[in-house]
């Protein structure tokens, strides 16, 4: 088996890039030169984002496989493009490689990259490989396209708008809790589901496309990476509004509910503050709700109204099931520092 040092940087790049199968039809020059070259479609805006995943901060090599890590590294970046209503097109990947990482590990990592590229029709168009003294890290830059008239941002929510979320909440953070407590029981399908939601999230590219192609007036949107409340605060601060959300409306999976019930775990810290669900959180006026529900029903995609935009600026109020109201703190979600 080859060692990375024996292969060298350029042979390693050739080895890994030769296994990537998807190529965009309009690429002028792909991976292998100093830059990738491609035409920009007339009438479209380009959207660009970047994300880093660092060992022992975002993942542990002891609890993930290289394939799953590769999938997640690209998925979290695709989610950023989806949050703007865009379509992801190309990614650039930088790897920081310590001596403990093997060629076999990188082969499997790129297998994960390749599966996401094929699934979402995204080209891995280049990047960089560097040595790292201790930890392994992945940096992904992603490029997409968005219709100029359908760019969804955090700014624009207005009083009276309704708040919606795709999918279910809390699955990823509860899955991480199970991993950290080493409760990974092979007999529990619920545990496997929740851990899978943490380790291999699904970016809501399809759902973003439904919204972008519709005529619904989406006034603001963000993806839930740091937790529902913290990301809702981003919308509130950018839009200079407040929000009310209803405890009973927060969508949860059957696996999430069963696991909380069986273990007598309070579900609300996970639902409100758990990160890395990568669901879309967005607002729209009430007159767009009927169209929204019709389109999501047709696509067999889950969407749930969880609250309403309020006038009180930069405050998020939780209406609890027992009738009490509680202002939620902003800093309860994930914070790197």
C-alpha cells in the first residue's frame, strides 16, 4: 500500500481526481491546472460560500468513516447555497493532511465526495492539499447560481409574516448526544437514524429549488446550522423584527420522539438549540401559504409553520404548551468561541 509521502502531492492529486466521475457539460477547463475555467450563464447571479471542518471540533475520526465525512463536508456547503435559493454547481476542496492519514483513508474520503457530487450534479473542480502538523481538516469552497429575482437572504422578514421550517428538528444534535455517550446500539433503529442525521445530513437543495421556482414571496431564509433559535435570531437582527414560535408546532421525527420518551430526555433543548439539522428556515406572508403547502405536498416534502414574525425587535418569544410565554436567549446555540 502506498504512503502519501511516497506518492507526493501531485501524484496524490492525480490519484484522487481521477476517481471523480461527474463533469459539468459547460466546463472549459477542470481540475488539474492553476484554476478551473467555466462560463457564467447570462442572466444568473453567481453565489459563493466556504466552510471548514476541523478534526475534534466538527468531527472525530473515531466515530465517523471517511466516506461519511466526505459526504458531510460537501453537504454542509451545499446547504449554504440552498439557503440563498441557489443551485450548487462546483466545489473546491482543500485538505490539511497530518502524517497519521493514509492513502486508503483519502481514497475513501473521495468516494464520499464523489457520491455527493453525483447525487446533486456538482463538479469537484479543484482545490489544494497541504500538510498539517496535528489535526486533519477539510475546507470546501462552493460556487452556485441563483436567479437574480429569487435571491433569498436573512433580511426582509416583516411583521405578520409566517415562519416555516423544512423537515424535522433536533435529530442531529440528539444523534451527536448518542455518539458522545457511546449509546450506539446495533439493535436500535432509532439510534441509527439519529446518528445518521448527524453524520450524513441531507442539504435541502430540492426544497430550495421548489421555493426558487415558485412565485411565493419568500421574505427571508437561512439554513439551520447553529440551532433554530440562534439562526432565527440572525433573521430577526438582519430584518429588525422579532418572532414568536410555538412549542407544540416544532416538527420532530418519530425516531426523535421515541428516543426522548424512552430515555426521559427533555426534547426542547435539542429542538430549539441543537445545531446541524441543515433544514431551511424561512418566512412568507400569509397569502402564500396555500401555494406553499400545495407545492410541498406535490413534491412529498415536509414543511411546517412554527410561528410568526412580530414587531418587538430582536426578540424571540416561545409560546409554551402550558400557556406560559418565555423570551429565549440568543446565545444558546452552537458557538465556536
